[in-house]
C-alpha cells in the first residue's frame, strides 16, 4: 500500500503545481498594430511584405519601446536596399552603415533619439525583412572608448 501512495503523492504534487502556474501572456501582433505602436509614419514597410507575427515582438517598459519585426515577401535584395536608401532620409533618418553581401544586406540608420537596423535576407525562395527599432544610446563624454589590442 505504501508503495502505491508515494507515486500517487508525487503525481498529485506535480499536477497541482502545473495547474497553479499561469501561462505566459502572449499577444499576437498585427501589421496594423506594428505600424501604430512602433513604426508610425517614420519607418515604412516594403510594399507587399507581410508581418510574421509569431516571430516578431514589441517590448515596452515605462517610456522605452523597442521592437524586432520580421516580414516576408518576394523582392530582390537590391530593390529593397534602394527603396530604403531613398525613403528613410526623407523621413529624417541618417545612414550610419549599409552593407550588401550577396543575398543579404544590413542597413543602420539613426535619428537624434532612435536607432533603426534593417536586415534583408533571401532564403529558401523567400525574402525576409527584419526591422529592429529602439531608443538611441548616448555616449558618455566622461568614459573614453576602450581600445582592445592583441598582446601577443
């Protein structure tokens, strides 16, 4: 009888714990929410591209809002790069770096208070557009940059 009670007690404890745990809160983003809550009118979505909502997120804490949004569609990488190179400066974004390598590209832009990174990747017949947006960090004049050297 004791041999039977021990497994039953363990099963009841495990089941009781599982029932009492709250599932994580998840919100499925829509393309309209993304435009309204994060991108606004300052960061356009490449025409014809659709949000991959289960791989995208917006995080907000206090007055800080960041997001990583993934879109997919069908367009050549060079066309997407040309589109953002023409469109973003008109919307107040200053280019920092643009790197194009084969079927991928990375564009980095800033405004006085935000950073924007756009990655474009062609994979398995689809083109993915990854937009990361958040507040721009401020360099401190009191702390000089560190220079790493090889001591060998």
